[in-house]
């Protein structure tokens, strides 16, 4: 399989991403999502 530049971009690793944003509660706490009681689960802020 050919190597892709997309696979080697700088940024968050998957484990770090999951650590930071892995639950709805974490996203709500960071202000990335509104609480599920305001507009329904997963509503973008």
C-alpha cells in the first residue's frame, strides 16, 4: 500500500484526541457541544 501524506500529518494522535474529547461530557465541558438538554444530543455550539 502506498504511503499517504494524510496519514502522517502533525496533530493529535488518536489516543490523545480520545483522552481530550472522548465523551460528550468532555466536549460540553470544553464548550464544543451544548448540553444534550438544550438542543438534543450532539448539537454543535
